[in-house]
C-alpha cells in the first residue's frame, strides 16, 4: 500500500536527525495520518522543536513557526486587517497560521487569550477575523511544544485547548548509548540542515483520506466506547471529541504499523497518549496514567477476526 511506504519514507528521514525517538516519531506520524494535531511535552532541551522541524522538512509543505511568548497577541498568530492607504480600503494580512504545518513552539508561554487563537483553526480548519471566515489549506497540522507546567513563566493550557490535540506525547529521556550516538551524529555535522522533503502535500492529503478507510471491526468500536465511558465514572472524563480522537488515532497507528485494519494492540498502544490529557480534575500525570492503565486492565478485550470485511 502506497500510504504505508510513504510513512516509512518519512520515518526513515526523521531518523537521520533524531536518535532514540522511534516510538515518538511513529505516534507523531499516526497523528498526522489521522488528521489531528499533536502536543509534545517535556522539559527544555529534549528535542521537541528539532523533531517537529525534522518532520516538517520531510514533507514538501508550507511550514511556519511561531515562538509563543507572554507578549504575543492573537493577531500575531491569525493575522489582522489594516488600512491600506494606496488602495483606500482595509486589507487582510495573513498570519503564520495560514500554512500546512504550524510549529507552535512553547505554546504554554503565551497567555490564555493568545493560546485560544488556535481553537477555531485546530477544530474547524478555518480562521475568523473581523467577522470574515477564511478556510485554511489542507493538510493543516499543528505541532505544539510545551515545557512542563512547573517551568517558570508558563501558563497551563485550558481543557478546551488540550481537547483539540489528538495526542499529547512526552519526549522521554535518552539512554546512555542513545546519547552517545547523538554526540557521534552531531559532532561534525548538522543533520537537520541536510535532510530534504520526501513527499508532497498532495500525498499527505491522500494519506489522510486512506486513514479514514482503515477497517475497524464493530466489536472493536464497542470496545473503544467502553473505554471512554469508563473514564466518566466518578469524574469528568473524556469528551465525545476524545472518542473520535481515539478512533482516528487507532486507525493512524494501524497504518504506521503496516496494516489496513485496527487490532486491540493499536488501541492499547495509543490510549494513554489520547486519553490522559483529556481527564479533567485534580490529577497529576502519574494519577492520570494510572487511571487509564486501570481502565485498560478492567475492560475485557473482544476476540475477533479483525481482518473481516465490512
């Protein structure tokens, strides 16, 4: 299947830059195929921005980067209308959000007002400024990075913003051997500057269309619903948008794994990344992880022929 070959090419290209981030890359590609947006989280210096830029350079798409800071305004992201004296009329100047791939770097350093400027474009693929709605070109993929909320000068993302990310992925630390490989790779070279695009925007659009066709057995759909329903017992759990995110992410991960059908292992692999950040309440990360793990252990997995035709 051409879409699987495409995903492999992108993954191999990113691996020329990143060391020890194979799983993170696969989750990122699954999110891209699913048509969602990704939030990369960890302490500064773990490679969040480098990974985002490596993925962007691997695709022949328009790429913009916004460095989020406390003084950034919503119009700095979406664009604004200004009076053009030559034309004698107001002219709209597009902001960096008018792109295919948007890197929202350190998104939680901006104020909640500026963070909210991405709500409409992430959910609906459009931007409304001064009462006029403008459609964004497809594909539109937001890769946001954020530092840990304990970092000085950060504003926690509101629940409505978090819910628009199909996955929140921690980068994780490198092992000693991986860190040594990183030093060997970068000591005399700059791999990020050396990689080229391996696909086009049209190929990404076809990939996202193919992802919708990945087969999900009816019993497996029921299993997804049970998982989400379980998050709502005795707490404000995952929203219906989260249910759809779990479905799409499972389809995307199946494609990344080289299959045209979803199996329960796909759901288990991506469940924590899709569900944990959607659990609302006074939970820390460890408690959210434990809650999702408990739900996965509690809900019985159906046994079927997952390749069955519809």
